[in-house]
C-alpha cells in the first residue's frame, strides 16, 4: 500500500486520500439517512449521456445516472450521501463510517483487498475507485465494467480539487444542482477562514508538523491536507516531501524543524498530547513548550469530502483562537 496508516483509517487519504452528509456549520453536514427529494427526472435525464476523464487519462462514458454504484472510497461515499444520491449505492467500502447510513450499510466490500468476484456478483453499473490497489482498475476494465478512477494522490492535491470531486460526483449521479449548491456553501466557509488570517505575515508564519501515525508519517505540501496549512498561512515542516506525498519523517528532523504547532491525526490509535510531550527530545519543541498540540479526527481531516472544511475550521480555531471567537 502507498500509506501504511490507511489500513487503520480505512482509505482515508483519497489514500485513499478521494470523497457527508453535507458540510458542517449549516444545514450542509447534518447527518441524515433519510433520502432527500429526488432530482427532477427531466433535469437528470438531460445531463446524460456524459463523458468524464479518469485519473489515468482514459475517458469514461456514462449513458444514464448509475443505479448500482459500488464505492471503494469512504470519501466518495460521503459525497454521495451529501448529495442525496445514496439510493444509487449497491455497496460501500468496509471502512465507510460516515454518515450513519454509510456506517450501517448492509453490503460492504474491501477496498484494500478487492475481490473481483464479489464486485461483479453485485452487478454494479459503476465502480468508484480511489486507489488502484492490486491493479483493480485494469481488472475491472478488462471485464468491461464502468470504473470511475479518481486517484486520491494524483487527482486531489488541494481543497479546490476536493470541490472538483464533489462536482464530478454530482455530474455522474445526476445531482449537479445539489453539488453546485454544496460547493458554493463550502467555498464561502473557506473564504471566511482565508479572510480571518489574511494579515498573518507569510514570512513569520508558524511552522506546523502534521502527524499521521506514531512512526512519523506526515502530509507534504502537495496534498489536500497540506493545502489546509497553506490556507492557514502555516509552514509545513514536511515541505514538498522530496516528491513524496506522504513522507515518513524522522524524530531528529522534526525536533530540528521546531514546529510551533503539532497536529495529531492519530489520537484514535493511542497517540496523545501527553505521550508526544514525553517523547525524548521533544520538550525542546516550541509546540510542546507552549501547549500547541492539537488532536483532530482522522476521518475528518484525511478524507477529501465535504468535511474537509470542518477540519479547516477546527484547525483555524485551535491555532488562531483570537481570530475565531
């Protein structure tokens, strides 16, 4: 696998890291398993046929709105629920856990060890793939099965890319109007955060270390997680990761970088603020000295769906409390 921690997070970093009930802070992220009013059949029909481009550059032709989607991406599943298109789902990845409808979905498949026979046996008219585990894309292509391949590492590198994924899912499910409204609402919230930190001097911005697991995997600037810190005008100690999206850092490098803020996306796995403070040598880090260590739900910050804006707002309030009262 590309990212060791994703076995535990469940295809998190569009890792599957690409795609909520809708976004938090308004009616958009309220969790509901009730199916919203359907899109007008005439309007939905008018959107098809359509052709979209996959992450591998191949075109995907869709004749009509899919009625049996297998989503091998918890993030894509969240988006489908956010758009009220959950009736189109035939199966979800076993790690899908938001909203409750996805968490309790009866038919589940394994995106990390995808079984072709299981997938074909469910007679899907579309399979959404976020990470090409085991060459699943080519295998499904060989069976002439429609595959939307939206690579979480290559196609979703910024918050804007997350919005593009929502728009894309809206197109293929015939819910473009809802997708447009959701994206507009989410972008408005992002702009509020940007406005609140606009006068933070870039040259003197704080440094941040984002921890994905206890072996010091982090998120580079070239990821949608890293883009959150760009928006917040923080300098990411992982930098460009030397070309690796989710690099493994060393304790020595982290201590030397002396981050002003530490964000833990691994508290769910036993890492705590106190355990970080107790790490040898970490007492010299400014974030430790000044109690600027914050935990955040990994399923929120590590999935490129509507809740990524929740993550942005949570981080903004923790890092700049005086600006978000």
